[in-house]
C-alpha cells in the first residue's frame, strides 16, 4: 500500500472520530442544556414521591359520650412490581405475615406493567411492621384509619357505614360525611433507587373530621333492640321497630329495628337488614291514627269527651260496610268510651260530623303526607290522599287509619304533640357538632293545651280499662293507643293473614317524659296491638324509667300485677 493511500485512510478515520465526537457532544448538549430541566425533574420524581395523608374521621358519640363509631389505626401495604427483585420470597413473607393467599399476591408482584398495586388495605399495624422489618425492595407502607363500631349491633341501622376509603355509604355516616370526613394532607418523601423511603422533606398537615354527639342513649337503644329481637322470635314476626323520643325536644333516645346486624359486617349484610325501617318504611297505622280524628273534632268543638252516641254494630259508608274489630250489639258510647274501646263506628261517626275537608286539613296539620325533617337520609313522606281525590267511602276508612300510609317516626311525633301540650316538634338524632349544639327551629302548635289534656286523659283510660291494659307499668301512669291493621297483599286487597300490630304510649302520663312507639310487622298467632305491641312498650318503658331515674307518679300501684 502506498504512503498516500495510508494517509488518506488515517484522515478518513480521524474524520469519522471527529464526526462521532461531534454527534456525542451535540447529544450531550441536547440532553444537558436543551432537555436538562425536564430530565432533572424526572430524576427528582424518581427519587421523590408525594403521598396523600388521609384525615382522621370524626367520632360519633351517644348522648352520654359513649363512642358508637371510631377510627382505629391501621396500615396499608402496597408494592411497585418494577422494583420487586425477589417476588417469590416476598410472596411467601406476605402470605405468612398478613395471612393472604399465595397465588393472588404473586400475580400482583410479577405484573411489571404496573408501578403501583395494593397488597392489603388497613391491616394490623403490628403485622405490617413485622413485614417492613424484612427489608424487601419495592414494598411500601402508609397509615390509614379503619372505621369500626365498638357497640357492634347497637344502632347499626342508624349509624350506617363508612367504606374502605372512609366515605360514608349509608345512614348517618353518609348524611354527615362532610362533617365527619375532614380534609386530607400530604407528605413528600425521598426514596432510594429501589423505592425505599429515606426521608420526609415536606408535610402538609391534614384536618381531622369533626366529632358528632347524638341524642341516642346506647343503653336505651341496646335494650330496645334486645326486646324487639325477642318479640320477633316469640311471635314469628317479619320485623319490628321501636322509637323512644323526648316529646319536648324531639330528641330520639332510641330508634331500633329487628332483625339487626353487626355494623362491622356491613358489606356482607343483606340490604333489607340494613334498612332503618322506622324512617324508610310505611304502613297503615290502624287505630293509633284515631288520635288525629278525635283531637281534630275536640279542637273544632264538634264534640266533647262526654258527648255520647248511639252506635250500631256496623255502618254503611258509600259502597262499604264498616264493622268493629270485635262483635257487639247497638250501644251508647261517649267519646271517651270510643277512644278507650277503640270503636271504629264511633270514630267514623265523629269524623262525619267533622267533615272530609276539615279532617284532611288536620291530617296535614299533624304532618302526615310529608317528611318530619329528621336528620337522617332516605326518610319517606308517607302518603295521605289529597282531599280532591277522596271518594265517598274515604271518610269511613281514613279516620280509623286505613287508606293512609305513615312511618313510625311520624306517629311518634304526632303523639309527642299530645304529650308536650300541643306542639309538633321536629325529631332529630344529632345533638352537637364538635361540642356546639345544633340550632333548631321551634315547634309548631298543632292543638291547644286544653285538647292535649283531654286526649291524655282519654289515652290513660285506654291503658286502665281499654284495649291497652297490657301496657300498664306498676308505679307509673301510662297513656297510649293500640293499633291493628291488615296489610295489602300482592292483589291490592287487604290480607286476611298479614297484619301490623302497634302501640304508641306516653309515660309518665301525668307529665310525659317519653314517647315510645312500637310496631310489629306480620306477627303470627295473635295479631292485635294490645296483645303483641303493648307488652313490648311495657318492657322498653320499664327499663327506660329506671335508667333515667324517673320517679313514680302512681306509687300506690307499684305492687300491682304488671
């Protein structure tokens, strides 16, 4: 090879090296100068991570400060499959410490298409700590709050449930979610190349949720639930509900439903068991509704307690023949006797004197056909037929509690108006938020004190010698009313087998401290409110009077058979 050819090759080789160097320098310039900020930010992101710190959910207390819903410390375990270098060993460790199945965990850890997967949410912090100490690459931990219900079954339908992400899903947990939830914070964490946290460089503190104090008394609630559960079992009933309410404030001390469930097992509980039937379910009230008819007639001066009527055993109203619940001949009864003996014919006769338009007005005045305003989601307004839709026979059905649909809370409120001197109060479950009383509107006068006293006196007679004698409590005066109503079956007709038995009582009747409403759905055997619901009232009321230390107002009856 000639010297010239060799020199040309050397020049070409040198040129190639210069060109490659130029390309490298240009690439370096592009990466470091033109794209430098972007790659620097990417590097920072790879070594820094901002983690959301959930806010603690507020605690729900009963009226005495007993916790009903609380947050417990838990740990959530996650992984970055791209950083996991020993998936088999890590899978075995996770299965051992967290008691998880091997196959699903291994599948998560080997899915390198994802940079984040949950391994387990809200586990015991001690188990998570044992796993963290093993030092596996790609595994991460952060604290979370686990919502728990320490009273388990007590007030479960009222409290509802907060789910895995601490969002309220049902009940008060749902309706008060904004108050209870708080605002999350954040932490920026520096990590090493394999994803392990080294340091926290910045923190934005979370704002915890506010605490709620209810009007519910957990002991009164627990007792009511126990009595209802026993009643459902004893009578083979479909369900039962009870409300205990302060008639002067509208505060609900208990709102119980049977069958119940453990609130900590909410996700696996059937929807029908989770329903708060005292608020969402309607029924025909039967004779307990006669309170509205009689109170309206007294207020309108259509009758007096001593007004008497000669009553036949049956009554033709348009195309219907109305009869009494029990056979009798033609009798003369006073208004007091009509209430005490729960006479259908007598009540309809009084309603006819009052008139359709005025009765419809009083039904609306007592709040039927509309929501009570209770601070609970999903309240039903019930149903009251508009006056323009009344037929000729409506005046023979509605006055005795048929052809109208009510909720237990509506009935409790109506009787509370008689107990407190004539004022329709707003029932409520929430008493305080972060220690501050919740502002409420005052009640609306619905009947005069005169009429409330007259009704109280007649309702006392129901328990002393009428249909509600099984509601009597030794040492105390009791006022109340029984109710029995057939349910409408799938054909739209009244059933001959399925009934609702109810009783609403006021105690002590001389100065009522409590309104207690009991409704038993589809009892078998006896179907009458006086036989099924009145004894339930007695059991609930006796416990409550002792628990609240209410002094006897009829001490001479204290040793009488109950």
